[in-house]
């Protein structure tokens, strides 16, 4: 739980400190890459570490992962420029790629199916705790110490996690020569990295119609085909396609891709609606997101108990229904509904995520044996990460397109662009806009976000339909 907390809190605590980091290091144009670097290497390595833990045991791979994460954290604190900070964030992300799946897999190894359900609920609660404490801790370090402590706080907690695993976790791994699929690993990393760069920078740093975007897409497609061919002929494949033959795993992973898109849609665009359209403060916007962080861990712990009584499918269905209810709240969200309405939608999304993710992980770990449990667990987390990246690209594209069209229809000044919407999120910036421009941009943002929330509702309905196809038995 300590190790998972480190990886989970990284996003929220760094977000709070970023204005201070930019003020100290400069390089505002590289702002997004502080997050993208971590996300990219995390997604690129999660499957590899999951497979290595199946080959060599959880303990050594976990210790390597946490050591890389702590080394990256230490170096981030010593960064002297935005470029060096981004390089060290790449290293941190590699370590995080091992922390998340292997921590969950260790739980799958230690506990019986009955115990596992409850313990996975505790693990899921870590996400809620990190979401609530991250911004507060980040603010404390920035205000009273230094932004560098945002990264250095990982060191004592990480060392405690290392001591705990070394001291208490014992496993018997069969000693034999392994055939490591180096070619599959390399192809996977190149392919996922090219996809992540395209999704993260597409439409921002890399125009969608540019030659570079096409090249990245071609690299990804080629690697996808190459990876499939390599895995079919590899002696010990990085991704054993046999795990996808289980309907429960396939449905859980595809649904996780969809819920990853929902998650990024809520967390990225709800504050923009509350601040830009409703005219509320950043604190109120934070409150509307915090309710999701409360709903998630609470429902995860409840799911741990429900799994034993009503099974994986019924528990997942409750989660799917909650996601649809949350999607309906967001679809009908309007400026006059107020932040409480937004917070309720966020809360139901949190309940849906908690119920479904806990059910999926326990179901997957109960379906496979020890030899494939690591890669099976990692595959689910990987799909959610990719879903978040795809969601950010698609929903961001929809929002920008609607805003751009509205600006052209209203025939505003040439100086008014999509970036001018940033001024709606700041009271001083808002006051500097003419009344006509302000009204037009608020209308554009409202229309754009309404389309985003329509997309969220559609995604929620799709996820519920997918869950209906889960097998009624425990294994299929």
C-alpha cells in the first residue's frame, strides 16, 4: 500500500507544485511534459515488469522498480532546469511501471480468493487517499519548505516499503533458465512510446495533419503487427495471448480502456466547467473532484464484501450503473445547476470506478495461475492508462473543435483564439475581456464541455453494455 501510494500521489502532488517549479526553473513551454514523461514511461513499461515478475518472482522486480522510482525522485529534487526535471521524470515513470501492477499481484499471491476481494478494496482506497492528501501536501511543501520536497518526500516512504518487502515477503520461485523475450519488449516499448507521444502532444505540440503525426502512427501500427508476430513465435512471450482467451479478462480489459477515458474526462474538464462556466473558485472546483476521490475508496471496500456475496458480474454491474448515473448528471450539467450537482456526478463516477476496478482485478487474478498473474494484472492497468491517454486526445479534440467553430461563427477579433479561454479561469483575466468576447467564450466553453459530457455518457453506457457480457460463472 505504501508503494502504491507513492505512485498514486505523484500526479496530484506535482500538479499543486507546478507553478512554483516553473517559477524556479523556467521552461513554461515544457510544462505538460513534466506529466507526459511520467505517463509515457509508466505505460510503456507496465506490461514488461508484469511479465518479468512472472519469470523471476515479484520480490526482485518490485525492489528494482521501487529503487528506480526513488532514484528518479531524488534526482527530480536536484533538477536545475525543466529539461533535466523531465529526464528524471522519465526514470520515475519507469519505476512506477513496476510499482502498480506488482503491488496488486503480490496481494493476489498472498491471499485466498475470499480474502483477496477485501484486501484489493483496501489497495483501491489508496487512490482516494492520495487524491485528497496530494494537493494539501503539495501546497504545504511549496508554502513552508520548497518544491523539491514534493519529490524528496517519496524517499522515507519508499525506504519503509523496501524494508517491509525485504523483511516480511518470502516467495518460492522455481529456479530455472528463462527465455526472455527481449525483441518483444523492445517492439512494445517503441510502439507504445510512439502512440503515447502522439496522444499526449497531438493537436498541441504536434499538429494532427503533420508528417510527424503520420510517422508516429505508422511506427505504432508497424510495431503492433511486429509485436503480434514476435509473440506468436517467442518461446516465452512477453504477452501470452492465451490470457485473452478468457472472456472475463477480455471484457474487463476493454471496459477498463473505456473507464480510463471516462476518468480523464471528469478529472480534466470538470474544473474548467466549474471555474470557467459557473464562475466559481478553484477551491470549489477542487471540491467537485474530491467527491470522486471519496466515492472511489468507499465503494472499493464495499465491493470487496459484495464480491463474496453476489459475485464479480453483479458487483461490476452495480459499478456500470453508477457510471451511467454519473454520466447522466454530467449530461444535464448547466451553469444554473451549481457545483453540488457537479459534485454528485463526480461522486457517482467514483462509485462506478471503485466497484468496477476492484471487481476486475479480483476476477482476473482468480482466473489465472501464478505464472501469468503478473502479466494479467498489468494488462488491466495498462489498458486503463492507454484509455486515459486516448480519452485526453479525443475529448480534448472535441472541446477545441467546438470552441474554434463558435469563435468563427461569432466573428470575434483575430486576437481571440482557443487559448483566450484560459482567461475565463482567472478573475483578472476575465475582467480584461470585453463583454461580447466574454459572453461568446463562455457560450463556446459551455457548448464544448456539453459535447465532452455527452461523450462521457456514451462511454458510460458502452461500459455497462460490455459488463453485461461478463460470464455469470467465475471462469469462462
